[in-house]
C-alpha cells in the first residue's frame, strides 16, 4: 500500500509586517524522532493590496505557494533518495534508540559500502536484483561474515522504511549472493599454555596482567573490562553491570550479559595486587584513565592500552598477540574441554543462545579428538 498523499490548503498568518503560509511536512521533531513538523514560507509584505490574511491577493499567493508545496511533498511521498532517508530519518532514530556501538557499526558500513552503493538511488526504485548484484560483486573481495553484516545493515534500514510506509516491501529480504562466497578466516583463540606465557611476559605490569586475565580466565568482553568499577567485586564474584565502547558508557550488550561471575584464584590474586595501586573508592574505575585513557569519562581506552602497552611488551619477547577477544574464545574453549559440555561456557560468556557458543567460541583443539577417540577405544574394549 502506498503512503497516502496529504493535500493541504495551508493557513496564512501575519508575522511582523509580512504574511506567511504555514503547512505540515515530514521531518525530525524536537525530540529527535521522525514525524510531521510545521513549516512556513513568506508570501509577501503587508501593503495596500495585501492588507489581511483573508484578502483575495494574499489568498492567491497562498494557493500558488501551496501548489508547489503539495507537488513537492507528493513527489517525496512517492519516493525518496536512500541517502536522504538514512541521514534524515533512520540515523536520528538509531542514535536515539540503539546502543552506541551498534550505531557506530552501522555508520562504518554506510560509509564504506552502502553510501556509495545507494548514491543517486531512491527507496522505491531500489530492487532485490540490485541488492543481489551488489552482494555478488562484493563476494570477490570480502568473506561471508562481512557480507552478512552489510546485508543485515541494509535490511534494517529498509525494514524501518517499510514500517513508516516509505516503501512497499523490503528488497533485501530476498537478496542473496549469486555464486561462491569466500569463507571468512577463522577467529583466533589462546590455549592455556599461550595464556600463561602472556601473563608471565607481563610480569612488570600488574594492570596489564589483570586486563588479559579478565578476558582469558573470566571471558569478559573488552568493553566490559574497561567499564569495571571496584564496587563490582564483592570478594567472591565480579558483577558485570555496564560496558564502555569508544569512550561511551552504556548498558551491557544484551540483557543476559549483565550477570555475576565467580572469581577464580589467579584473577583474585591479580585484583588484590592491582587494588593497592588504586584509590580506595568503591565507585572508582578499576582501570582509570591516564595517558592511555579518556579524561572526560575517566575510563581507560582499552584499544589504545593494548596497542601501546600490552602488544609492545609481547613483541619484545616474541609472543604473538591475537587480541583480547581471543582470550574470551580461549576461556570458552577451555571450559568445554574441561567440563565436556557447552553449558558452562555459555554461562561464562553469557550468550543467550547455546548455538552462538558452539559456532563462534568453541574452537577446535588437537586434544579434543584424541581424547574422544581414547574414550571410544575404552568403550569398545569393554
């Protein structure tokens, strides 16, 4: 169903020594949400011929102006450039309602991929075939995971437009890559031996040891590590309550992400060692801002910290740095190997779905198959 066109006659008002016509138009309201906003255009100066809002000369000017307004709005309602919908409708909505990190990701994908693709194209003029050809062209350069992110972002934009009746259907629902898609490179993880080697290599930096241990033993996300406060530790557990992404304090990634986690001895010892170097306030940040932080929020910039502190220390000793997320994946992998099931890893990593844990955080290890075959051999012998 097409968006119903609104024909307006406009209302004339006298402002100062001139007449203006007022009408309604689609735009961004004061609260930042898309909707109908009032606009006005100047018609003429008040004089002997144009002497009141109801005189014939002023009404004729009003009618002429409103013919142009209605024609312009009718055209806009029938279609709108995709770039205009992004900047004027969807982006303001996203910035008000979505997490800061989500909006940042959408902006990156728009700037790198979608903006150039949608240049000069309109919402109603964009088709599923266009989307499929676009994805197929990208498949020569990018892997499946990147293509999925691009497709998902574009679909979210058009789904929002569908709900606001800017389009009749979402062209991305049926879009697919036509041909082979290069599989994305596997994500890295640390083994127990690698994790212990890194902690030993950082022996001169207790804070760096603790940052890595929170990822490797506790499975925390980098954004959760940066946002920790001393009041989040009760001696037995770490309570995950917030996240910090690019200096922006926000809620956790998901509802399930906000949860208490039991603290094991290696992490507890590092917490105690680092605690003596910090102010004794329970509201203070565990890793406060310094030269590697953001003084506005008082929170450490964990990306810069890893780049300027942890990685150089490991490079000096010839130890490979795979990133903090590799520690989180290592934590999930170790728990599955030790417990024999995915549930413990799911609860540590706080995934809503067990499938996420199995697909992205349980990594293949050489010992898993060997140990399994030994169990099979023993069972067969009996």
